[in-house]
C-alpha cells in the first residue's frame, strides 16, 4: 500500500517491531495457504462447526489485506534494530492486530504444553517467566501504537470527510473479523497433543514446523503444502537425532539460537522442496 500524505512518522524499538512482525507472519503464512484455495490450519471450521444463523463472519477486503502485507514487509528488515516508519491509520491498526495475534499464539502454545504435562494454567506459578514478560511487552507495545493511532486518525480526518473515515474503519473491522476466523483462529483447531514420549516428539515436531514456516515467510517464499512440509521437517528431525546434521537438536530448540536454527532448517527445506518465491 503506497504511503500517502495522511501518514505520520513514528519510531519503534526492535522489541516492538519483533512482536508486530511475529504476529503478522502467522497471518501472512495462513494467507498464503488461503490464496492457494486451501484451508489454513488455524481457521475456524465452518463445515464441522456451523455457526448459528446470522453469525457475523466479517468480510475480506483487498485494500486492508494489502495494508497488512505492507506492514509485514517493512517490519521484516528491522526486527533486530527497530527504526522509523511512515504509517497511516489502517497500517497502525494492522500493527496492533499483529501484536495481539502474537500474544494469542504464544498463549495457545503455552496451553498446549501444559496439556501435554497434565497441568492447568491456574495451577502454575509463572512468576517472572517469559510469559509474564511477553504480556508486559505486549501491553506496552499496544499502548504505544494506540497513542500513535490517535495522531494518525486526526491527520486522516484532515484529508477525508467523516463519512469516508467511518466507512474505512468499518471495512477494516470487518476484515479483522474475517482474518480472526480464517487466518488466525487458535482456540478450536489445535494440533494433536499426545501423552508420553510420542507426545513429546509430536510437540518438538510442531515447534520445528513453526520455525520452518516463519523462516520461509521471512525469506519471502510461499509456504508449501502442510503435508509436504511436515514430511520434510520430520526427515530433518530424524537426521538431527542421528547426528547427520552439523547442529544438534538442543541447539535447534534453544530460544537464544532461534535465528541460526531458522536459517538451518530453511536451507534444509529449500533444498528438499525447491521453494517458490512469493509473488503478490
């Protein structure tokens, strides 16, 4: 989406950019699957669970989706150092949406781990754990973006009539609802969580698939078919366990080595599947 005169200048830290980009990567990943006329993994199953009559499913809007893609592309190169951005009202709303999606995704993963261990969220004392830090960073980032959003709204209203502004925000809210149901719906469509050793291996495989998907999207390639990607990542996991790769599995799952691990698994997947570059 081109930058217009209604855009404002704002500065974001590396941590804030990372939260936005991580959430929007989940959306872009699902969107690439949806564009290939397939059902994304994290979408509401209207076929299995039909909603009641009159249920508001939202509405897809290409301009709003282009705003999401625009923010995601510009954030990708500044996740390590932050920077200054020119963003309009809708783009700032897209950034806020990305932060919320990332928070929901991390909470979903945490609940899956607790289910594997047979624990409840209320029975775990997380204290100063990464979950608490993420919740604090998320709240701070959203607060910062909402302050910038007020400035962007005032500036936009100086260029367009109030009626056009209301129609623009109404279309954006409908598109957000559509994305929530079709691209970023986490509560119902959870990956299978099994008990025992098999369940632990399943959880590791799911984590590696997530790392691979984010790396593919980050490098600007189309995410392949879910079954094909899972087969290749399972092969990668087997090679790592047998010592046929230069990096052990503990390195791949270490959060401090996430960047290096994503590069390794991306190269492996690209070699096996010959990934196709993203074309908007």
